[in-house]
């Protein structure tokens, strides 16, 4: 499994934990330039994947809270 695949397979919570770990490693100042760059690239992928998941969740919440002109909930199927 490569880094790009692992970013999409991690849960949101796992992604944020990994991002925190990456930040700590980068802030340590003890990494080589190459390792720092690799971790930064992984972090960007994780952040983008996590943001996409947040966007999908926000859209779902908006759909669940939607009401029509008569004040009735608007129900429609949701595809992830």
C-alpha cells in the first residue's frame, strides 16, 4: 500500500492523528530535508482527504436539516 492509498483508507480520526504525528516530527528539526519533504507531502495528502470527508459530512448534515416551504423535512437518499 503506497502513501496515497493509505491516505484514502484511513478514517478521519486516524488521518488527524497521523497529521499530528507528522507535525511533531517536522517541528523536531531533526529530519533530513528529504524526509521532511516526504512527510510534508504525506501531510498534504492527508489534509486534503480529511477536508473532503468534512465537506461530505457537512453536506449530509445540511441535507438532513433541510426543510421545504411548508416546514416539513426534505428527505432524499444519500450516496457516499
